[in-house]
C-alpha cells in the first residue's frame, strides 16, 4: 500500500526451554514403557523426570515434526533452528506443553521453565534456574524479569549484551552462538 513502510517478517522457531538432560535431571522413577511422552505421562500424570516443567525426552515431538527439525539429544528435545518452520506441531503433541516459539534471531536463551523455588528446583535438576534475580538486577535494558521463580527474557527489550550470561550463578543463561547449541554443557 502506498505511503506505508513495509514491516519485515520476523522468523520464529520452536524452542524447548529445558536443560534437564540425562546428566542433570533427576528421575522420580525408571520408566520402562513405550518411548513416547504421552505414554510416560500416564504414570501419575507427571512423567519420569522429577522436574515437572521438563521435557520428557521420549520424542513424541520428533515424530510429529515433518521437517526433521526436532531431535532428542541426551534426553531433551532440541530444535534445529535452520530446519524449523515454526508450524508448532511439536508443541501441539507435547503433553507437558513445554515447547514455545521464539524469534529466530535471538542470541541469549534461558533453557529452563522450572517454576519451583530455588531449593526444590536444584533438588530436581542440577542446572535449573533458581530465581535468584541476579540476571534481572543486572540487565541494563530491563529485558529479564523473574516470574514464578524462573527468569523470563523479553526479546523486544534484549540487546544481547551478555551481562546475564556472565552473572548467572548456575551458568544456565547462554549465548547460543558461543555454545553452538541451545542447552548448556555440564562438566562434572
């Protein structure tokens, strides 16, 4: 239309905010049923991982993705950002509803959705957000707030300065370009 500036399209991708890998997440029980997230939820409506906000990691989302953009890596679903078209079929089948959409061009991510208080969150996952608010207090653009015990990044405000990455005592907040992947690597 004449006289109106064109608004650039923003590409979105699916994202799994979870670092609850086989190395970091504790389990409620050993699950030996079908490797399907929906089936695993039938046991107490929780799944085998102690963190109730975590990815179950059995690949129901992988099976739903028609673009080969979802893969299970060490017990957590990861999104191949280059292949993802953000159709969100993965999110539609996720029984815990942990898969969200986010802008493709973001640099800083927080792969955790645990809303439990710090002590409980730490008891369930060795790398969970503890809601300490160091990131919130140190973010110069006000892009991070802690809500319901977990940090949330407002990508409309985030300048990718990296101060939150430096300040996070759990080393959970990461720049995806520095790590090469969305979830941080835990070294024992």
